[in-house]
């Protein structure tokens, strides 16, 4: 992806463009504490999901929708921005995203940590697009009664969803913040991407992407081609034995020395069931082979037995845009042994 700081709507903003060179627009509104490096990471992250991401500065003075409308207009005016435009924000940026849903012309809004209850809930009736709100359970700015009011106000809107993440505090979705919670962040991001994809795209054929990846692994057995199907910092974890790798270098080494050359000659995958979500696939299959070589990634240290084996296996495969991000592979190791 390509990114740079530009002037937009009278202010300084970071713009990131996906590798495809174009895509729907996403106004990414940071919290007031975010610096240039934080905004660069945010912009690049959402550009990797396929969006032309514009990340302006947000200050304590950013309270109206006029400047947000200007940023949206600047985003729409860019040649790389095709189709629809949404807004996603954190903290004060989350409040502004909600206001944009009511006052500006956008197609989807996502808010983290801050719905803007101090504005009152009467503006809920003016919300004109799908809306997703993520709350931390332990947020001193959003007491339980305020959260209950938000849920009640939005309960009759089929295009709105409110999620609360137990045991979390504001900042749980940001890896650079002290309150980061990896599990809650991953779940919230999947829900955000699902809403954005439904409302404005882009849409990817995740099954085709997964099939291409497994073809590179098991059919052509090409390490370089396999790695090209993945993001810059992927990881793979074969959970029962904790084999795999993190990052392009280590994962490529794993594929080159401990996976692809260790596949039995007659290896095949037999599909059983498959569930496809907005950003992941859950694939149930049989991993079938004759044990004619030591299989480092599944049976490390076990000499070939010559036996034919069918192993029920589940792969949970996460995507970022059109690239694989990570794989969690499960099987019953006791049954294999």
C-alpha cells in the first residue's frame, strides 16, 4: 500500500491507498492522544483491508460536523476513492463518527469507546446509515445507565449493533495502548469489517483466496508463491504441537524446511464443511496421507510407519483484505498418535 501526509479540508491528514490502487473511502478518526505514527499505522491497517483511508488530526476542539463533512468531501474528491464512504473512530473520533452518521453523507459508521452520550440521544433518530458501536465494559465515561440508554435508543434499528467487551477498558482495540486486549480487539475488528463490507465493500472471494493458498502449499508446493498469498506479517500456528512461524522470514523458513518438503507424497485434503465470514473461513476437512516421511509439523520426531492416516482437522483462517493474515490449525493429537 502507499501512504503519505497531505493537506485535506484545511488540515493535515494521513492518506493510505490499498495495493489495488483504489477502493471505497474510509475516514479513520483517531483519538486526541494519537500522534503521527499512530495515524500512519491506523491508515495503513485499514488500507490493507481494501479502503482508501484518510486519517486526519482530531483535537479536543473537534466537536462539530463541519470539519468532518469537509474531510469526507476531500476523501470523495480523491481519484483513488471509488464508490461509497464510511467513518470509523476511536474515543473522541468515535463520537465524531456517530455524529457523521447523523449529520453527514456517509454509508456506514463504526465507533469505538465513545458514542457521544453527552450530546443526548435525540440525534439517534437522525442516523441515516448502518452503525456499529463497541463499548469497553470498564469505561468511567460511560456508566451502566448511559450504556443502557444507548442500547434502548438503538434497539429498534435493524442496521445498528451495540457490543460490550467484558473486562476491557477504553483503548482495548489499539495495540499501542496500555489497555490493549488482543482477543477483544480481534472480535471487534471482525464485527467492524463485517458491517463495512455489507454497507460499502470491497468484497473478496475468501474461498478462492484460501483455495489458491492451499494449492501453493499442497499441489505446486511452492514456498514463494505460498508467501505471496499472505500479508507482510502473517503467522501460522498448528495448535496441538505449536509448530508454525511468525512473520514473512520465519514463516517462509518453516514452509521451506519443516512443512512443504515434509508432506507425504500422497497428501490430500478432503473438505467436510466450510463456514465463510466477512474476514475469515472456518474449514473442516480430512488431512489424508500415508506416513512415508517424518512430518515435522504434525508428528515431530516420529519415524515413518507406512500407515495410511485420515486426520479430522479444523482450520480457522483470517484474512486482511485479499491476503491471508493468520491460520490456527487444530486436530486431536492423541488420536493421531
